[in-house]
């Protein structure tokens, strides 16, 4: 048995949501959380006890962007990051915007100062690491160093 370094923290299970509009654009927010470098991030966060990945994604979309008009949420990948002081497991959930006129707001202004709709080939930078891994998996690109992605569904037909 391998000893665990004292500095390692407990693993975290999270979710990132790719909310896709009818024109193919995805919702992405400018993350300004204190103590972290600014980045662009998909809606997401920790999976709460008793939640499925899909339920967590729909909840996080509503909490972070104010959008409740979400349909067809479905997990498409699991991303694993084992570098650093904690193992991160992040499920990617693909969802469709149900109301084309839905407008993102900033209910958590201490975390996100704005939301935009971006084409998958024109994403702003820098991307939050977990979001970058999920977006790479969705596009069929290799994940950045330290991340391993495990596809759970074929999403190419849904892009």
C-alpha cells in the first residue's frame, strides 16, 4: 500500500454543463472567483449528495446563469485530473437550451461577471482547466496534460 502525502486533500466530484443553443453556440462565463486566476468556465460545480450528474448540471446552470429552460441533459464524458493536491472527477453534461430567448444573468456576481454564447471554434481564453478538458472531449480533441477523459456517449450527432 502506498502512503498518501499529508498535503493531499479529499477527491472532489463535479460537473460541467455544455448548454448548447440552437445555432450551436455554448454558454460560457467569465469566472472571477477570488483567489483564482480569471478564466472562462462552463456552468458547473460540485455534485451534491443524492444528485445525478444531469440533475447537478441543470441545478448549476440555473444557480450560476439564471437559465431554467434546459432540456435533454445527458452525461457524455467523465474527466479525471490526478495532478496537484487533489483528484478531480468532473462529468461533462450536454444539454439543449429550450427557450431561444433565454437570457443569462449573474446571480453569483462574486464568481461570474458575465456570460456569453460562443461558437465551439471561437472560445475565449484562458479556459478553466476542467472546462477545457470537457470542451476538448466534446470536440474530439485531446485533453490537456494531467487530464484523462472517458467518453460515455457519442455526442457528435448532437453538436
